[in-house]
C-alpha cells in the first residue's frame, strides 16, 4: 500500500472547504491501526516545529478537559473554526504547503507525561471528517510494546 501522507496544504484546503460549506460539526481525527485493532481520537490543535520542518496535530486524550488561556480563549478547540485559527497562524509564519503532517500523542505513566510523534501514512476524508492514519509496525520502534500498552490503557 503506498504512502499518501496529508500535508499542510491539503489540510488547510479541507478545513477551508468545511468552513465554506458550513460543516461546523466536522472533526479531524487520528487513527492508529495495530493489525486488526484501531484507536481513534480527536485532534484539537496544530503547531509547527521549525527544526523538524513538520506540523504536528495534537491527539486529544480521552476525557481531556478544555484548556483556556488567561483571556478565556479556548486553546484546544476541536471545531473546524478552531483548527482553522491554528492553521492560519501557521500560514502567517510562512509554513510551506508541502510541509509534512505528523500526529503527536501524549500518555501519562502516573508521574510523567510521555510524548510520541507518529508519521501519517495515509489520510481519509469525507463530508464529516478527516482521519490521519498511522499503521503501527510500518517502522521498527524499540518502544512499540510500551506504546501499545499506553494506547490500550489510556484510549
């Protein structure tokens, strides 16, 4: 199966199209596929890491509370409008439309938060949502077992 990664330009175009068509209930989701099992969670933000030249989509934790800044603005808005604000800010930074997109996922081990960053191997888009998909096992990962355990515990 060939790799058809979503990039920044495609992401921006999809979200702009949703807003133009008033599809405000749509969501971007991350789908992590492990053999026959699939874990899916909503994306609630995007940011650019310059030294990696990558835009990361942050995968929302189950039962995660909303985050607000000091002015009362919602920081982890899952709606197309909320994500679009993130993307427009990145566009103003001059992020190239061909910039790759990856998934960022956080786990808690009880004491510390552990961050994983995953490649997007494919994407799927419909009138309701965009799913960015990562297939576990595509890359050799020494922490794969630990990651799978966290995934089952926390999602």
